[in-house]
């Protein structure tokens, strides 16, 4: 696993957006089934997640490399205890719901010691859309 991916994972697990920011390229593409987020929108999404879910947790078994793409199979969950507030959406007050998204892969491309692309596997109920669905957001934009 490249050092930048290890720092990224450590940043996610610590819910440290500044640490994550230092691992992703300025031209990052976070590719969902419905949108492509740039670096600032991706970091804003993480801030909204960690504010809305202060106990958000990540777990994984390892990293696989296939044709230049790193794959991490994530397990993620948390309790919606704060307001989810992301530009382009109405704020979602805390619901107290435990959110658990299905285990699924995220795929990472690395160039020049930075992550340039993050692509979650578009599984039903997967992140990031599944998080919003579970707290009652109809037709989440992500």
C-alpha cells in the first residue's frame, strides 16, 4: 500500500479532514453514480458526515492492487447525532438513527504521491448515497 493511501485511511479513521486533504490531489475526482465531486466538495462532504455522525467508524480488511487501482472494501457505520449540513441540500437535523451501509469497495488511483480519483462501487445502499437515504433524505444528490 502506498504511504499516501495509508495516511488517507488514517485520516478517515481519525475523522481528520485536514489530514485527508493532504493526501488528495488538487484535481481530485470523487466519482459517484450521480455526480463527480472535486476536492473542495469531497472535503465538504466529509465535514458534513463527521458533524452529522461524530462517531462515524471505518473498518477494512486490507488493500488490493489491480492494474494500477487500489481497492479497499470498507465497512462503515455511525449514529446520526448532529445536523448534516452540506451546500445544495436542506440541513438534516439529528435523527438518532444508527446508519450502517453495506460493505463495499472504494477504488483509488494514485499519481505523484496523491490520490487523484476515488470511486465507490455503486451498490444499492452504498456510500455516500445510502447514508443520506437511511436518515430520510429523499432523492439524495450524491
